[in-house]
C-alpha cells in the first residue's frame, strides 16, 4: 500500500503493524480462494479491485465525503435502513467482522463463549484494524439477539458515537409498532447528525437508490437457477459482501454488468461447473468478509452453491421498499413494512424463514441444504434443529454445520461436506 494510505490509516488511529498483518493475511486468503479459480466472469474483476482497495481507496473516498460535509454511518446489521441514511445525506457502510482478531483482548471484556461474530467485531475495534469503524460519525448497534444487546453495553465504553436501535422479537402488531417507533427515532437521530431534514423527495430518492441495488442482486440470484451454474457461489457471495461497503450506484452498475455477461453464458450453456453438479443452498448465519471458509470447502468438494439464505444473501435483499407514497409518513410506513418482513432467527415463532428456505430450494433447483451456524449464535443454532427436521420430513437433504472463523476444523468439515455431496449425487 502507498504511503498516502499509511498516513490515512495513522490519522484514523489504526495500529499499523497489526493492520499490515491483517491485510497480509486477508490478501493471501483472498488470492488462494478467488484468484486461482478458473472461468470466473470477467465482470468479477471489478469486485477483485474493490477487495484490493477495501481498506485503501474506499476509505479515502469516505474521508473525502466527510471533508465535503457528508456523514458516515456504520452498522452491523441489515435492520438498519439505508433508505433513511441516504435521505439524510449520509453514507451507510458495514463494519468489520468475519475473522478472529485480538482474541485475548476481546476475552478481557466479553465471555469466551460469546458468539463468534460479536467477538470478531470487538476484535477489530480492540486491535485497531477497522478503518470503517474509526471513520464512522455514528455507529449503529441493534438489539437483535441477547448477545448483541449486552455486548453493546461494553462497546459503548470503547466508542463515543454508539447509537442503539431496539428490534422487535415477535411478528405482531405491537412488534411492528416498536419497529416503527425505532425507525422514526433513527430518522431524527440521522437528521440531528447531518443537519438535513428528510423530506418526501429525499426519502423517495433514498428508496429508489437502495431498490436499484436490490434489483441488481435479485437479477443475479435469479440467474443462478441455470444449469450449468454460470457463476460460483463464492463469486455471488463476494458481490453480496461488497454491497455493504461500496458506493451504491457504482455497485449497482457493476452487478448489472456481471448479469449481462451471465445471460450470455446461459444462452451458450457455459458454466463454471459441469452440468448436473450437485447444487446446494447455504442457510443460516451471515458470512461477512473474509468469512469464505465454508463456501470454499463446499465448492472444492464437488458441489456448487446456488443460493444463500442469510443476511449476507437473500434475507438482506429479498424485498423492495414501496416508493409510491406521497408523504414522509407514507414512505416511512413502507420502510417499516419492508424491514418487518426480514425473517431473522431472532423472531419467535419464525415460520417465514422455513418457507423461504423451501422456496429457494425449489427456485434454484437445489439438491440439498447446508445449514451454517456460528458457534454460540443461539438464535440460529437453536433454530437449526427444527429447520432440519422440517426439511427432512419433506425429503430435502440437509447437513448442519456449526463452526467459527478459525481454520482448525477445515479437515473435519471437508470430510463431512464431501460425504454429503456424494450422497446428493
């Protein structure tokens, strides 16, 4: 990286030695996972570039936005409405997680058996290696699970700009009222942060920008139903991961260009895997950068991933927000309606998620499901058992995997996944 970037990282208070080590490991892992694969769509070159500059050029762009008066809002969850952030003349970015870092320091403030994702996010803060976190003018936490709820109390002592949003746990009228009240409160907080009053036109434009991004990703997911698969699950996952960091308009254009290329591949019956390769849907916990371990094992074990039922997947982009309203109140109602449909495992009961998994199996002609649970993630681990039973009762093969971000269990996981794929044949 250039000295300009090093000065930038230093200005954000990053530990340059630790950050260099992180980028070295990330770069090596990315090269081994992605850049050695054959027959990737040419359009994926854009996403390779984004990943090479994810802590460089993209951070420089965000800091330039800040100099120009725009605020940066960081979040950990798809429940934070980007439509409202954009309407307030701010930029929403995903915050770092997806890898183990500064574990010893983390376990001084969190229990050892805390969810791997929560520990990861703390590790990036305590290790001083996440420029997105340090550049953010507001950090939005959300009370989805009990682990996050209590962890944000500890995070509040480590940052000066934490905003916590409450999330309902039951899909009821009272639950919707809570989400509505929290979204209005967040709108007021965003306005106070930016000094911008969100009016009807600003909110409409925010909705349209985010909907365009979701439509591009919908287009990409639909093309994955083809056999042979025109794109690997790893590349499709990468596009979803980049959506949390990139400029939304630029990202939308890049995804649509990849889709143009995939449509030509499908017409020519060209794929990244042979026809009739076993097809799987991965369901469960989110996979933030650089959480590529499970998909990599699956796609080097004789299967292709044709869909992700996760927050970094269809759960995060599944529904559009209605932009027909002619007032801020009507548009805010539409935003609440859209986000209340998210079928996160925090909800009880949660039949919508099971229906969504079954729908994806049919839509993408999947032969089976691999359910991925992060260690100590109670909502998804608890839900994995009834989900597995329901799928088995309907004749849908499923493999349950519980893991974390370490590479210590790769051999064991590969053995189990290879056996599952062989069964699917």
